[in-house]
């Protein structure tokens, strides 16, 4: 069952509006009307969270709170919709995507991603809006706000956008000093968005990519590498293998790589200290991918 109540700290984390400011807005403008526990802790509904996300988008983009408080709710949503289809602050776009996800609004989500890519370009949209948005989903999981259906709905839409973007650059000129790179996820790993983005970026940079996708057993990787003799094996470890199994996995990967360089990134790698085998490199941030292969 999804969470129907949020503390003021939850709202502050999701909207970047300080708890002190929220209390003032409640007292001065009656903006929110929280319930209170027996110990006087404020609790807010999911509808109030969505309302406050709209308020935060307007406020972060220069609309005075006194005017926001006077707007009918329908006009408030209309003004937010206009803003999120333009070139405004990245965080406001992220909040707009959160709203679309909570409402399962496919049309609104797609419209916003399309306008973002037109305003910023696909690479900047992915690195500055989509990736932070996916991190924001983690906060929503922690507060028990979203369910798997909402996450799957939104990652499917993002995946489709990335595949279209990759198709559009297929056939562009490969540079003379290109590297042949195999992209894959470990067996059991299904979080594919980051790998698709890496595919897009590497193709854009003029490299040759062999995309093997999700949940690839190491023996299959070894068989492909014997055929293609790739320069690099690029792997992203987000949730699988688990933390304690990452080091053994890297050691096995090192033994089958042949003469290839191995590049690894992802949450499970970056959240611990590892003994990095020879011929292997760890990237700590998605922006390092561009620097590494430029």
C-alpha cells in the first residue's frame, strides 16, 4: 500500500523548500492544511505533495508566493505546464517529471521530455534532468510514495526515448581512432537506462558499440569477446551483484577479458572500496564517460 502521509521533512526533501518556509506559508497563506498526530507532528497527503510540487516549480522560477497562493488550482497547473515545456531550471523539470509519474501522465511526461531535448539537446537532458530524476525516484521509494507500476511506466518511456535517440545517430561517421566497445549488464542486472545512455553517448562520440544489454552471463560475454576482440568491455553494476559479490565478479571479469580494457561504473561499485584488477578502470560519475572517451 502506498504512503498517504508525509512529514514536513519529506516535503522539504522532495521540493527543496525549507520546513521553516513551509510553516510560514501555512500560517500566512493557508497554503497547506496538514493533519496532526497526537504528538503534534504535521502530516500531509499525496495530493498536498503534488500541489506543493506545482507551487515549488512556480516559486523557483520567480513567481511570488502571494500570487501563487491566490491562483485557482487549475490555473496553477496550467502555468506549471507552460513553464515545464520551456528552458527553465533543471530541478523544475525534474519536479515536473515527478508530477507526471505520480499521475501516470504519459502524454505530459513525453511532452516534457521532448521539449527538454529540443531546448537542451538529448545529452544534456539525460545528464542534467533524467539521471537526477531517477535519483529522485530513490527518495520516493524511501518515503513509500511510488509503486513498481509507476517506476516501470516511467522507465519504459525513458527507455523508448533513448532508443529513438540512438537510432537517429546510427550510421554517423565513426572516427579514425575509434574504440570497439562491448556494453553489457551483469547476469541478473535489469536497470538498463544508464547503459542505453552510455550507448547513445559513445555512438555520438564516434565509437563502435556492440550492445549486449541486460543480464549477460560471463560465459556469453567471453564467447562474444572471442569473436569481436573488442578494445573495451563496459559494465554498469547498479544492484546486481550485491555489494559483497562485486569484488569476486570483477576478479572473474578480469580473467576473461583477454587484451581488452575493462571499464566499470554504477552504484554497487562506487559505494565501496575495491581492489581494482590490472587493466580495469572504475568511473565514479556518468560525466566521466564523456571525458574518458572524448
